[in-house]
């Protein structure tokens, strides 16, 4: 089997979607996971019990079972407390190292930059990053900005509301940055985002955040540092990232990735250790909490997104159909006009 080094917890809602309940018994509670999944393999108490095969936007993936998978038994929730306790020392060292790294970066640049801001997405990595920054820096030393693309999961918005309320209660400035251009309208103007032309991030995330920071700071030529929850293990593209860079994320701005070397096991252990909020999208089989319809996703990721947020995702699918139809009609009219002129 191919391992991704990115294990994730599996909760009852995902198991229901994949029909685990037809083969095993388990309580439908949503607070504690039952399994771990990695590279489409599902593990129960260290034993591989199933593998997920196929799946796409319109087709459900197939669950294939392992021999000796204890079919029909009652599955018990993971003992989170025991898991946290067993890994306490290594996670404490990991936490302290990250906190020190964040503090040292801030202390080095604090008199030379206009601001430090946590780029908060509502995903698990940004939840961990924000907690680490809170532990490392004075509350007045940074601000938090949620780049609202307008295309987020409904569960993401629910978590954002919770985190924003917590930040304000702690005296931490929390802002939302959003483009004036509605997502569906931008799709009609520019066409659907693609892997080749990913205009969506700049139009609906980067640019609005820059505009918001100019507004907050009262200056257009500010120079700041983004604190970002990017990790090398997330993708091949991010494997070559460095802790610090200038101008790579946003032109003329610094960027710092404090949890770059963390894997997802450490991320989840940290979340459980400090009872941090969890985006409910993860509990429904979504391995990432991103946009509703992303050009960088495919296969079973698209299946889970559409299954969980059908009406929202279908709006973008319908827009693609409309755009393609309009383009085809325009091309037909152009060709017909040329033919008549000959």
C-alpha cells in the first residue's frame, strides 16, 4: 500500500456515507472518531479493515473489505485521552519548538514590519496555527484575517463564527476579507477556475486580504508578514516550501510557515490535546476544508464535497454548463456568419 503520511480521524457521519453501518455496529455520535484513514485505507485499532476505491463527482466510491476485518462487530470510539497522554511529551516538545520559532520570528521583525497577521482559513492547520500564535505573542502583536472566498463550506462559516467570537473575547482583532465580486458572477466573467488558470485565489482571497490590510493599517504601501499554516506533507507542490520567504505568497510581503514540518498526525494530536474546535466538514469525509468546488481537487474528494453540500456545489456545476453553452453558441454564430459571407 502507498502511505501518504497524512492520517486523519474518521467519524460516524463519514462512515454512514460509505455505508459502514451495513457491516458494523457503532453509535452515531459525532464527538469522537472510530477509525483512522490514510491513503484511502481505513484502520480500526491498528488493523486495516477496508479500502476505498474509485469515486468522482457523480459516482460513489466502492468500499472493499479486508479478509478478517471482524465484520459485524461493534466498533468502539478511539480512546482520545489515552492517545493524548501517550504522546504528551513529544507533543509538548513539538509545541514548544513551534512557539519559540514564532516568537523569534516576530521579535526579529517587529520593529521593521507594519503588521503580522494570521491567515485563517477555518481548516485544521489554521486552527492549530492560531493557537500556537496566541501562546507565542502578545494579543496586540498580531491580527487574524479570514479570507472569505464566498465559496466556503457552510460548516466552515460555522467554525469561523465560533473562532471570531473567541478571539474578540480574548481581545484579539479578527477581520473578514471578501471580494465585492460575487463568486458565481466571477465564474461567468472569467470562466471556471482550472489547474492551468487558477485566478480564483487571487481574485477572491489574496487581493481582498491585501485591500483589507490597507484599510486596517491606513496605508497602501504597507509591508507585513503573513503567518500561514502551510505544511510540506500536504502536497508535492508544497514539499519544497521554506519556513520564510519574501514575495512568494503576496508580492512585496513576507510569509512565515511555522508548522511547515508537521504531519497531520501531529495536527490532530494537538487539536485533541487542547480541545480546539473542529470543522464539521472533516467529520463528513472531507480531508480538506477548502472551497466548495476546487480545480485542485478530484476523484473521491469531489464526491464527498458534492454529497455533503449538494445544492451549493451544483450551483457552480450549473454555471459551468451555462458558460460552456454560451461559448458554444457564440462559436456557432461566428462560424455561421463566416460561412454566409463567403
